[in-house]
């Protein structure tokens, strides 16, 4: 299993969970959405409408991951 914190990967004892191609792509999209939301919220141009839009995108990417059967052991 791999734990990610502060963009650093740490291998832990145990078996690493294998992801299907669809799961890898969904996880990649989710992480990208999270980074974009964090970048936007760190901006001086944050508006309530923009914040809701980025949160919606991140939530949608998260839902896709959950629909594919992913959980914390997959890196969510």
C-alpha cells in the first residue's frame, strides 16, 4: 500500500492494490481536480460562485472514483 502526503510517496507494509485502467484515469482526474481547487482557493480572485464550481468538479471526480469501487486503500 502506498501513502501520499505532501506529494511524497511512502511504501508501507502490505500488498499494493492494483488499479484498472479506468480506475487509474479516474484517480488521476480526481487528483488533478483537487490540485486545481487548492490552487484556486489560494488565489486572491476567489469568488463564491467560482468556489462552488471547483468544489462541484472535485466532487464529480470523487463520485466517479467511488462508482468504480475505489476507496481509501486505492488512494482516495
